[in-house]
C-alpha cells in the first residue's frame, strides 16, 4: 500500500517542482517570512524523500551526474566545518538548511524534467507569474501605497520611501531582481511566438514587468536587467533581426509612455507622509553606494580575521557589529560573495564561486551548442538571467530571497535536463540502496527539524502577544513550549528572561539570559539585558562587566555607550561617565548628517534609535556637569539636546533646574513654563515656578 502511494506521488515530482517555483514568488514575502520558509523546507524535503523512496525500489540508485555535484557537496562540507566556533548554532543550522534546499531543488529539477512539454509549460508559467507579481506591484503604486504603509510596520518591514513598490516581495530591490530573471525569458518567448494572441499576452506581460521594474527605483535592478536583455538582444538578433529590433523599439516606447502617464497622473492615491524617492538623484545614488562601501569595508575586516574557516555559515548579521565600519549596519553584506567568504572562509568562497561559474558555463555552452532552436533560445535566456543574478548579488543579497534563488536553480536544473533530453553526454551515478537510505534519514531529520522550528516560532509569537496583553503567566508557558521545540534559539531564552524579570523572578531571568548568551555569545543586546538584571540585584561589578561586553561587541552603537555612561553617572564615577557620553555623541556623525535635522516620528527606526541615544547622552552629559557644578557646560549640552528634539520636556526642566541653581529665576521660569506646556499635569513644576515668581516679586518690591 505504502509503495503504491509513493509510486503514485513520484509521477508528479516535476509538477510539484513547478508548483513551488510558481507559488513562492506570489506569496507574501516571497519565501522570506518564517512560515513560508519552513513550508519550502518541508515541501521540497518531502518531494525529495518521495523521489528517494522510489529509487529504493530499484536495484541501483540512479542520479544524473553533473559537473556541479562535487563542488556542491564540498561547499556543504566546508559549511559544516564553519560551525566549529559555535558563534550562533541556530543561525548556522538555518543557513545550511537553505543551501541544502537549493541544492536539492537543483538535483530534483535536473533528474525529473524529462518532457519538453513540461519544460515549456513551466517556463510559460513563470512568465505568467512574473506578470501577476508585476500587476500587483502596479496596483500598489496606483492605489495601495497608503495601505501598504500601514501594513508594513505590523510585519517588521521598514517602509520609509512610499513611492517604491515591492509587490509580494518585502524589498523593492528583491522585486527588481526577480523581474530581471523573468523578463529575458519573456522576451525570448515573444520572439518565438507565432500566435497573435500569445504575442499580445507576452508583450503585455513584458510591459507590466518593465513598468514595475522601473517603479522599484532599484538601480541594481535596472543595470542587471539591461545587461541580461543586451545578452538576449545580441544573441537573438541574428535569428529574428527585423522582429527583434521592431519589438525592442515598440516595447521601449510603450514603457516610456506608460511610466510617464503613471508617474505624472495626479489621481494616484499616494500618501504624503514622506518624500518621494528618485533613483536618478545623484545624492540618493551617492548615499546608497557609500552605505554599501561601508558594509563591504566592514565585511573585509571580518574576512581578514576569519579567512580560514569563517565565522560560521548564517552568522553574518550576528558577528558583523564587531567589525562594523562607520555607522552602517545591515543583516547582509549587500554582496553575497563577500558574505559567504566571511561566513565559510576561503574554501567556502572558492567552491561557491566555482559553483556559480559552472552554472553560467553550462547555460552558455547549451546556448552555443544546442541544435534544437527552441531550447537554444531558452538556454540563452537562462544564461542572461544567470548573469543578471550574479550582478545583483555583487551589490545586494538576492541569494537569501527564495523567490529569486529558486528560479536561479530552476534554470540551472533545466539546463541539465535539456542537455539530457538532447542526448548530451551526461553520466549516471550508480550506487547501492545504502546511499538512498542515508539520504532519506537526513531528509527526514531536516523535515522534522523544520516542523519543530515552526512550532517553536508559533508558540513564541503567541508569547509575545501575551506580553503585550500583560498576561505574563501564559506568556511564560508559551515561551517554555517554544524552547522545548527549538532549544537552540537564543531569542526565546531572552524573551523568557524578560518575562521572569517582569514577574520579579530575577534569578530565573539571569539563568535564561545566560542561556541566550551561551547560544549567541557576541550578540550585544543579551549582555545589555543581563546587565539590567544584575543591576536590579545590586551586583554592580557584574553589571559593569556585561555593559562593557555589550559595548565591545557593538562599538558603533550609541545606545550601549550611553547605557554604560548612565551606569557610571548613577554610581558617581563622573569622569568615566563623561568619557562614555562623549563616545556616544561622537557617533552622531554617522547618524546626523544634517545639522538642522530633528528627531521625528517619521524617521526610519535605524536612524531614530541612535539619535535618541545621542540626545540622552547630551542630557546625561549636562546632568554630569551639573553634578560637578559646571553649569555653563551643562547648559550648552542641554541646548545641543534641544537641537535634536525641542519637544522633550525633560530637557526644558533640566535647563530650568540649572538656571534655578544659579538663581536666574526669569530663565528658570521660562523653561518651567515650556515644561508645563509639554507636560501640563506636573504640579511639581508649577510649585517651582510659583516659588520663582514669589522670589522675583520680593526682590522687585525690595
């Protein structure tokens, strides 16, 4: 019975692969959100398992041998070696899972697409998917940007530039990367089309995708798309010279006309909360490039100290703060090759480089040598898309977006399938049932681990919601369940420690915080969190040690320097406090490029939070000078804080208090009045103000 079920499903492996490659780009987040990522792991793992069980029925295990196989396996082995530092075991497991899934998808595609009709159907399906994604992006621009601005923060998505579309992807750059993979394929299909209806449909799809690509305002997407289309244009013009030139001119003119109409149409329902973004603005280009250069320089520093085996696959975002260059932080290096070098060392970098090179080489050779005209042109589109993907990954991190990377590997696998169908010299790797049995065990473990991680995340999200509702008891239960399913996730231990702290169970809070640190020893926040718990117990020395670690692991973060400064201030170590406050303020050059800029609600969180810490540092430095009776210095620091945020009542009150100490009652009263305007319920300030008024009247009478 079980064998019959497996045999039934094994007939639909290629259909399952088509389903996943067409589904992922149209899901919210395009595979980035945890639940969709886990779905990809479980779905593809199950498909591979069915294929393996089907192989077990045979006397031998057959697998199409490709020139990539040994390098794919080598890369996975090197990635496993990179675990040795145990800097973040959970991130490393997640990282290697992603690579395993991509490689399995490639092998499944290479071995199971044995029908020309299915290949053509899958590629036409991709063009349709690309058109639908683009159409939704166009709807976003015309009607949905305001709704999008409200939706994005609920999903922890930074959405500060409201005229850039990202459709089903969570990032405009990823959408542009996806479209740059599909448009070359669509153009090839357009050139081959002999049906008027099909020509109109594909042409409309290209127009939709081209329009959406422009509206992502992604320079990298534009450059990579032009490169890919140039390859297709010059590769196809010898075959269809008049049709290629005519179609290109017509599409370009229509794209310009449509985009001019859309962007100039006053009826578009765009929110005016923030200014529009222009990818052609030299200042925008310079800022974007400068940020990437900062990331690359920091990543190179990271590589220099970890060039042999890396920091561990998947650990970049957790280790990079130690090496951060200037003020730019990102979860990814905006250069996949540098990031993989930093995580897996020289062997991982070289094997990855060779893998990408061989994928492009296979596609180029198929386009050059294939006799069947249809597949020759498909191979040309694959090669153009591959070049586009590589260009994008030199300046971004498309590799970590399944909506794009699965397509890259789909094209790589289809290249092998087409070569096999055309009787190219492809060898079969024969082995015993042992190979399939061991692989099956590994895949079952991957599936079970993925399900366990999903359940852990579900309980964790429930626990977070319960904290917001103030139900700490149930939140504790859910976090414990999350940990039982996923004990290697440091964040779960950290959140559980937070709940314990709120429940005044400080010893348990410290215990869980230490577990989080053991799992992610270089993540600054966990050390900062532990310092708070030690402070609550009055363990001053241990509190200081943890704050120093937080600073050392993220030296360019103003918040941790300010926290250490506040610790010194509260313990009357004023010289040390002043030094740390000044270090905090010195970091303002990375976050406050405009001298007249103010802290506002509309600022992106990655700018707003550092500026808030810097404002607190000015206030803290002023308070320290007051404690040292350097009142003039204190007033200067308070004024600098006001330059950042003149709506903070604490600053006005502190200025009033300082003037009161100097018995400058008119200035003191003026600042207390401002305090009361911002904080009218504070009767304490009214008493001080009234006292000042009586003092002034007394002296006037005298």
